[in-house]
C-alpha cells in the first residue's frame, strides 16, 4: 500500500471559496494505492427525495450569448435558457467529510456522495445544454451549435482546462453555398501527479433535429423530468455523457484533488452530420495532441437492455451503395409514354429485389459471407448472457416492427456480429403523398451492407457490383447502369483482454456491482477507428451510460436520472481504473 | 343554297368603333349554306414578315390587378405584365373586304385573313396570359390562378359573353390548412341565329410549375419567340388553345357576325391539380348549363408528330395503386436494428418487382389483359398511317430513354391502345441525396396501370390485389399489407363516325388540307367522360392544336407560332362544321 494523502473539508458558506483541504504527501506512484473494493460497493440507489436545495450557493448558469446578432426567435430561446438557469436555486452541496486520494478508501465514496448530493445541479446543467438547439443538420441553427461549443469551452476553462477551438473548415450545402463547420473543442486537463497516463475522451455537442410536431410528448429542447426520465433532444446523445466527463473534473477541481491521469477531451459539433472534417483534423494532430495518449474512451452508444451496464467491444462497418439506372434526360408522363419506353424504375426494382431475403434477412449477394469470422462458443455465450428483453425490444425499441427471430442471442448477433443489408430508398423516384404519374428519368437505389470483422470494403463492393451487373444483364434493358459506393467504413473490434477493457469492467463492477455485458454495436462509429489510428494503435473503448430504450434519434429521446447520475460515477471511476490498469500494463513492459 | 348575308367592312381609324357592316337577311336555317370548299383551301403558310404594326390601334392589355394585396415580388410580376402589354403597340388590323356569313364563300377566307393579319396581337395576348404564373399546384401562387381566371372573365365579358365564376369550394393542403379553389369560369356566348346547336368547349387556365432553375433556356413566364416557337409555361398547355376559342368569338364580335352556334365555355383553374371540385360542379349543372349542349370539344392534348394534325378519339384510363407494407411505429437505424427486423422495404421491393417485365414492358399481373379489345385491321392501319417519327420521338420526346420497340405502330399502340404499368416510386422511404441509414417503418409503393377499352376498374383492381397478396404470402413476412386504389379513371373512346368527329375531320381538311390522323391518348383526361355524362351522352372530341414535341409538362414548353395561329383557324372552322354536322344529324331524326 502506498502512503495516503488526506484532505479535510470544512463546510463553507462563502459561495466560491475552495474547500479547505489538508494535503498529505503526494505519492511517488499512485498505482499501488488502487485496489477497488468491489464487494463492498454495490450499486446504491439514488434518493433524490433526500436532496434539499442550498440557496446560499446559487447555481451559476454557463449560458454563452453569441457574438453575432441573433434573430428574435433565437433571442427568446437564449432568454429562456437564462431564465431557467436563474430559476434554479440549487448550488453545489459539499460533502462533510475527509477525502483521501485512495480510491479504495475514501475517494470513490466521496465522489459518489458528492455526485448524489449535487444531482439536481447536474440535471440543471444538462437542461441548460439541452436548451440550446445545436442541430448540426440544420444550417439555420449553425449559430446554436457554435454557441454550444462556446458554452462547453467556457466550462472547461472554468475548470482549469487548456482549451483549443479547432477550425474544421467550411461545409458545402446542397445548394452550393458554404457555411462554417462548428470548431471541435480540444480541452486538456493536466494531472498534477507525475508520470500518469493520458486518457482521451470523445463526445459530441450537436444533436439530431427535433420538433414537437414530430410527435414529441414534451418540448424537445426543454429538459423535462417524468417518471425518473429526463426527456430532451441530446439528453442521452450525447450531451449527458459529455457532461459526465466534465463533472468528473469539476469534482477534482472542487476539492483540489489531483486528476489520476491527464484527460484530453475531443468534443465535436458535427457528429450528427457525418463528423465532417474531424477525421482529417485528428490525423493532422496525430503527432502532437495524440502523442502521449494511452487510450481512448467514447461514451456515445447505449446498453443493450435497461438494467445491466455494458462495455462495447465491436462495431459494424458499413458499405453504402447507390445503384443508378439512367434512362433519358427528362422525366416522362406515364400516360403519354408508358408502354413505349424501358422504364429505369422497372430495372432498378428488379435489381433491388435480388439483394436480401424477406423471410430470413439473409443477404443474397453471392460471396458476401466469405470473410465473416466463425462464431466461437465463448462469443455465443456472451450474447446468451446479455441483459436484453426480447419482448420489450419488440414492442418498444423497434416500434413493433416484426422480428426475424424471437431468440435473444440470435437477435443480438444478427444486429451486431453478422452482416445485414437494408434497402433505404430510391432517389429520383416519386416519394410524396398522393398520386403522381411520372416515369422518372433516372433512379438511384440506396442500400447499405453493415459489415463485420473481417469483411473488407473491397470484397463487399466487388461482390455487390458483380451481382448487380449480372442481374441487370439478365433484364434485357437498354438503360445505363452505374454501381457506386458512396460511403464506406470498416468494422472494428477491441481487445477484450486489454487494459482499457479491464479498466471499464472494473469501473462497472465498482459502481454497479455487476460484471458488464460485452456487446457489439450494430451501427458504425467510424471515429473509433480514427482515434485508434491517430494515437498509434492505442486501444479505444465504447463505454455507454444510457439505456437501450433511450431513443437517441427518435421522438422522446431521454436519459434516465439514474443512468445520468450513476453514469457520472461510472465514467469517473473508469478514469481512475484506466490510470491504474494502464500503469500496471506499462510496468509489465 | 341558302341566302347570303353580306357585311361590308370599311377601314376605321377610330380604335374601338365596330366595323360598319351591312347585314343581309339572316337565313332561316344556316345549314344549307355550309359547304366547305376543301380542295381550294389547302394550308397556306403564315408569313409574319408581311405583318406591320398598326400603332393607331393600340393593343389593349387585359391584365387584371387582384383586389387583395400582393407581395412585393408579386407586384413586380404584375408590373412586368403591364409593361409588356404597354410596350406592345400592335393593334388589330382589320380585313379590307366584304365578309359573307357563308363559310363556303367568304367567311373562312375572311376569318383566316383576319387571324393572319392580327397574329402578333394573338402572340401578345398569349404572352400576357403566360406572364401570370397561374400554378395551381403551388398554394402561394393561388392568387395568380384567381387572377388568370379574372383576366379571362374580363375578356369574355368584353366579348359580350355571359360569365359566371363557379365556386368550387375549398382545397385541403397536406398540412391540413384549407385554401379556396380557383372558381371555374363558365362563359356563354349566345348566337343570334335561331335554332342553332350548342357547343361546349373546355380548357384550363392553370399551369404546371416552372422555374429557370429547372433547366429552362428562357424565363418560363415570359413568352419568348425563337425559331418560330413561342416558349413559355402554359403556351401549349392550355392557355394557347383557350385563347383560340376566344379569338373565334373576338372575330365575330369585331365584325358583328352571328356565331354559327351557341358556345358554352368551361375554363377551369385546377386542371394541373386533378381538376379538384370540377366533376361535382359539372354534375350539379347537368340539368341547367348542360341541358342544351349538343357536343363537347376539348383542346388540351397534342398531335402525335410535328406535321400532321390529328383528331383524338380515345384515352386510356388509369388505376393508381398504393401498396402499403407497414412494419412498426417508428423508423429504425439500420445499424442498430438491421438484421433483427423484417424490413418493410424488402417486402415491398419484392412485390413491386413482380409487376412488369423489364425487357418487354408486359404487365405480369395475371388476368390483366382479359378485357382488352382485340386489335382490328382498320385500327392497325390507322396507327401505321400516323405522322410520327420514331427517331425524333426517341431523341427528343423521351429524352433518350430507350424504347421497347423501334416500330412506329407498335410504339403508338403501346402508348395508347394497350395497357401499361409504371412504377412511380415509394412513399416513406429515403428519397434524398446522400446516404441515410434508415429502415423506414412503413413504405407505400406507388404504381399505376393505364387501362384501355374495355378494361374495368373493378377487374383491374381485383387482379392486382389478388396478385400482390399472393406474392406477399410467399415472402413469409409478418409485416402488414394493404393494397389501395387511390385514384381510378375509366378509359374512353369516341365514335369516329359521329357528327362531332365528322366536324373535326372536315375542319382539319379545310384548314390544313389533309385528312387528320386518328389517334388515341395514352394519358387520362377523365373530364372527357364527365362531360359526356353530364350532357346526357352527347359526344366529346379531343381536337389538339399543339405538336407532339411541345413538352407540356417539361422544361421549355412551347407552341409553335404556326400551330397557335393555324390552330385558331382550325378551332374556328370546327365550330362552323360542328354547327353544320349537328344540324344535319338532327335533321335525320
């Protein structure tokens, strides 16, 4: 056991005076001092009823007014943010006890207690973040994305972080005009401890579009608590998780505790718009910002189910195809010309009908399964163990869309460890309501194949192209065919036995008292691969805090109060465990 | 031969003084006096070079300012119409000769000469009509449709017509809001002759959308002459033909000539938006407005080719299907859920792929050809005779979309006397540019079958429903299927041996010097059937004046100056021939 360093906290009535702390000696190495006491720290439920407001320490809103003129509607929105913050009379409540820097002794306990005590502040701050409609997909709301980045920058700076807004250049809109991409926020929090590792965390500050008219039960940009859930656009994707990282720093700042490792944050504002510009940016700082990064943590996905936390160790890739069938130079009237011409739609629909089987979901493109890894017994068991309720998935998550299988492991594997093909739609065809009698001149069928290790983009593209051309050739059509890959991302798997995964597992056990599920994501998070690449192959991990029913891109997106608050504990604990495991790993070599 | 009545015209410098005419006695019956001198009246080419402006008789614009406030942009548009009209210094030039009311002697000659002499006025008036962007499909332009109806009303009134704007009720927009449908304009021009028949003519004053950005070479709402063509939205569909009917009345008004029959005009403003409300309206006046109608003429379609005029004696019907495959209540992310769910798109695409053959265009729905009339040798010969250039059709009309056959008669029959099935698109699927990874919750496939005599809507619907359900059943899908007919119109054929067709053929021979082609339309003009119905089975005819390459719904819509001017002669001559043939027919019974 290493020496302990203790800090004694006395309650203070002065709003912003730092707590009085009695530093012990800083240990030469913190590694030995970490030993999670798992058995004694099961998940203890949050009891908001016990929390009383502390009017003497008013909550300070972070809202940042934009430099540029805002429209009247925008001003109203900002005003409402201000009002909401002003109305929040909660202040940070401080723990009435000594804290040692030894996680095994006091630190976790104090951190958890501080988080529990201040959870209403956490919620207020999340409400403030949600209130800024930072929809990156809507150019008219671009100023609000910039505002959100500025808001987070201000907070990071108040926590002593070194911030850097990184210019990501211009975005070209469909009409050809160009607008500024929101800068990425790079924030570095140096530990005062020597020789600690460096953790890079990633999150995003932008959100999907949302409006009450889309079917929300509450105002999407007004965080609303109902039955223990915090409803609001961005609550779980990804403002909640981003805030958790900063609460971790806030806690250490509050008590003048040294961070267990250096923390480098990358928070972007274009994730919901394809993370435009970020990949190039990260590559350009590979030798600088990333030179000392020992691991990456991304909290931007979700548990499989509702109760058991998970660690995500794989994501599917995606190869997105656009099959174009070109007829003539103009749309034709089906009355005037139907019967005379070879309609591109007829050809395209025939092609699209040969790609996937309705009854099984099996991809019908020859060769497509050639590169898929064999299923191991261990893997299968992991899926069988997962906390995942088929009935609730069928009813809620998929909105009642019929399942191809009712078996839990089969569903989970179909969603994440096997490839799938989805037909998304047709560009150029009539898509509106009502009856339009058009023969579209050119139609582009859109479909994508989710890929898994160790499928390669080249092989997938080759199989699809060969198949589509072959089908088209049988049609006897004189239209012109083009098969394009318009987007491609590789699948990814982490090393479950590596230090980053061991850290996440330990943190999960520490906070939740259970072994996490080991899941793979069905969707693509291509930035994961980029982070590993730019850090020279350092391991990345996906450590979600939201539940499987959070509805990230849907109406009524939410994060439960429990998952947000305990998520803050989990991510905080993970940073400690990451520091410990990384140092253990380094000591081996 | 009946008596002649002669009118002598002296040139007058007073702008609006009626020409001095010397009426002869009005004949008790005009029938005997009609005998077209076909041999001596071949088509005489229009020579605009010979036309000189006549500044002493300024052109009087008809532009009607709307009562309601127009937006600034709208005011600009109105101003430009005014300016254009003001700049036109052409006035009516009057013929310097006697006119008798006997078509066989002087009347046709005088009418044709007057039309030729005043053709620049005709073009200016058409420019004025085109300048009002009366796009019925764009609710923001609804005031301009109303303005166009008011404009036509004013003209009709100035010609002594009894006008009646007929309220067609409200239109419900997709967002649920309601706006007024443009009133239909009913205008009646009574003949001063006793016991003459009554002809009802139909046209529409609204147009398809158009903007320069869509690929027009000229401003779509600014009539522009180039190489003998008058380019502008609505020039041929259907403002040009509507104006021709009024020029016919204008000529008679100008020379105080009695109309050869009563003329009842129905001009609507919603044709391009499904003629909403008109059918009910026509039915409601079946016993009043239509009680004395002896025949109907619709000039709202086109020749097959470029040179030979035609008379159209059939139109295809249309049964428009919406096949809905419903999965769940929300769209899903293809990464998160692809593989787990039975995707509605997969099912729908399979169904749509079984409807029509790519190589032949043959409909694959069993039973669909059961009710199609056998082809007669006479019919086939009519198609073989048609003025129709396959090469120009392939290159220009279809914009290069490959043809299913290169044989003229086969193409024409495929377009008009056989049924065809076109796949239009999918509602609910992704239709935009780029890559969206959505699993649509519900998709609705849209396709329609053009029907021909004597296919019935019920049989077609039954065949399709049975087929679609059968295919769906083989898919093993748990999604929910619905097959709806969302629009249906019957096919129609006129009686080629009836008086209305004999009149149109005679007029065509009189003006163009050739036997018309007898064509059938591929598209549906359902109002044709309604007119026949509400007039108690009186014959309708389609008498187009525009060429096959006019591009009614496309970019660069045009009518050639020749077809507009000679079209005015044709429709005018047709009215005389209609009167004659109808009276002959009545005399038989």
